[in-house]
């Protein structure tokens, strides 16, 4: 599993004073980006292309400005052309579950505009990271 801490900025909240529903998807994206950097597929690795085909979030509790959240990310499924990342957001201080969700990531060729098989070097790394989906 990979974790990253997120400081909730005031601009990420809504008129109700809690974190806006759209902000959670930004937190997931930041966690995925840092996960990819950790496994050696950061933004400088241009030979592998991904797109997010599906993402979802289940909101469990409210979060607020100035709160620190921990986003845990893991690989929960690997297919032929896609894999699923599971995310869990908790309050860093209390451990309270704030939200959980997932994203289906597809390997994609932007020239042909088609999905393609997960490259073997990436598949090997993803398999090392694979954990059952509990989040």
C-alpha cells in the first residue's frame, strides 16, 4: 500500500463548510500520481500512457479546511488492458474513515486512440503491489 498526506485548503471546501465532493477526486489523483512516481512511472516516463476510464467515491464522513487527510492507495485488480486502484481517505489524527473509492486505469495509445495491453514491465510491478480490495 502507498500513503500520502493531504492538507485540506480552504478553497477545497464548499458553501456548507466541508470538503467539496469534487475535491476527493483530486485527492485520489494526487495519491495515484505519487504511487506511479514511487513505482518508477512518473511524469518523465512518457512511453507508458494511461487514462482513467472510471472513478467512484463513497462519502463516509465530512472533512474540513485545515484538516490533514491520509490517502491510502493500492492495486486491487489487474486485467489485460486495465487495472483498478483502490483508495481510502482517513483523518490522519483520528483514523476516522472519510471516504473510499476506486479508479479503473486503462493503458491507452493516443496515436491509435485505442486501449492496449498492459506492458509486461508495468504488469510485473503492479502484480508486486496487488492486494485484495478491502478499501
